[in-house]
C-alpha cells in the first residue's frame, strides 16, 4: 500500500515537472502552455519514451482539472459583454460555427462513423479558444484594433455556442436513440438544467454573496478563503445538476463560472476567488489533464490514416476561414479583414481537446479518431500566430488595419 502511494506521488511529481518545463518552452516560442503540456505527455508517455503511464490518481486529478478549467473559462465570459456584442461579432461567430460543424459532420458521414461520432467531429471542427486568441493578439499588440474586437467577440460567442451545442450532442449520445419520446426527455432535461442554473445564478447567488458580505462586515469571520470555498461549492452544485440532467459536468462548471462573474461580488473577494481558481486550474490540475491526454495519443494514425488526418486538418483549417470570411461580407469589415479574422478563429486548443476527450471516454470515438482530433487542435492552433501575422502585414500594406480608438487606418 505504502509502495503504491509512493509510486503515485512520484508519477504526479514527474507529470507536473515535465508539464512545467515543456509549458514554459511553449510559451517562450509564443504558443499556449497547453501545447507544451500536451507534447510532454506524448513524448514521455506510452506513445514515445514510455516513462510515464496512466494511473488511477492521475485520472481523478485530470477529471478535476478539466472541471476547474471550465469553471475558469466560464469566469472569463462576461454575460453583459456577450449580450452587448455587435452584429458583426455575432454574425461571424455564427459562420465560424455553422460552416465547420457542417463540414465536420459531413466528413464523419463520409468516413462511415456513427451519428454520435459525426456530431462530435462537427463540434470539434467548430470549436475555438478565446484564451489562445487573447494571448496571440496581445503578443502582436493588436488588442486595440477592429479585427481584435471582432475576433474576441466572435470567439466569446462561439465558445458559448459550442458548449451549448455540446450539451445537446452529449444528451443525444447518452440517450442513444432518435425516438420522439427520447428527444422529448432530452429537451426537458436540458431545459430543466438551464432553467435551474438561471434561477440560481440570477436569484440565489447575488443574495448569497450579499449575505456573505454582511456577515463579513458584522462579525469578521468570513474571509476570502471562505468565499472561495463557497464558489467551489456552487461550481460542484452546478456540476451535479448537469449530471442529473444527463449532461457532462463540464457544462455545469462552465455555467457556474459565468454566474460567479455576474454575481456582483465585492471586488477584493472576487479577485481572490478568480486568482485562486486560475492557480488551481492552470497551475496544477489542468497541466495534469493535458499531459494525460498525451498518454492516449497514438502515432499509428500517420501510418494507417494519414490521408484521413490530412483531409480533416484541411477541412478544419479552411472551414473556419471560409465560415468567418463568408459571414463577414455583410458587415463593415473589408474582405481582407474578414480573412484575417478567419485566420484567428482557427485556434481551437483547449475546447476541442476537451470535447475529444469526453467523446473518447464515452466510447463514441476510437483511439485513432481521438488522436486525429488532438492533432487537428495542435496543427490549427500552431498555424494561428503565423497566419495572423501574415494577415496583419497584408492589412498594413493596404492601409486596412483599423484601430478602434482613432477609427483610422494604421500608419507605417
């Protein structure tokens, strides 16, 4: 028993160590930390060196990691900003979802996979990553440009849309049928979950936070740690409600994160809660998740399914660009600006990998398709800095890089 615990602790130490080192290297080259952590899992896991192996402890911690990660992602979504998004961002978000989803589903049908697998393939194609885009735009000093505003707004709306669609697909796969009665049950369960979370989020949470703050002012025994514990309990409650509705717990975590941000918490308490959630998710548990995802990847797809991999990467890459560009045409953006926005929307990263992991664990897709989806996330995300940089230079050469403050083209 003691020996087994010692092995688990050593495995955890090694996983966190390689995640930290490779994550730092990825950041040094301008890529998301997630890509370094994923590469560490591939390099040191069964796919290559075989020095690290899955274990029960790592499985539990990785599941906690993806849950906390989605709570944090939810805390990055401002519902007020989402409702205030201009038609440009919403239209582009719609195009960046519908076109890749349709192409991904059609590709799944062409490959002869099940309906559930084709739906998950479509979702993976439609996924995007708000965090990836924010980092790249900041590095390129483009946050005060029109394309950055549209891109971040579109990514925000797209993230929410993909996760809501994921809830529907997950419910369908769980039911495993298309009978009218089953569809009715699925819709009722999903509607019940969203109704419950809306009621708790808009009615209960603000009242609860005000009560906590009053206790803090009167008696002083409610500190910032207590507030974070309450936030964690709320997140777990939402996760439990999701599972009761036959939805994945990450939907509950995401919804909890959004409402925690909207609850008008005293700024000091919220900043502490946000910081601790970030440190736990990004500094401890999420790296475990991404490294263990790397354990499950196989390079056999390059020998057995190279043509399929190449075709799906091309569909994913071009689908985002075409969808974003096509739906930008009715807006005030120029055609070239729409093209650059499409380049930026291609960064899938975290969300696609989570969708692929859920589908794989549920047995909807096999290991080969799982590996393909992860490689799609890696390849398309890796191309974003290169393509966006090229696109920005194109806009600058045509005097079409518009800054939102001055609303005039950038000067060389």
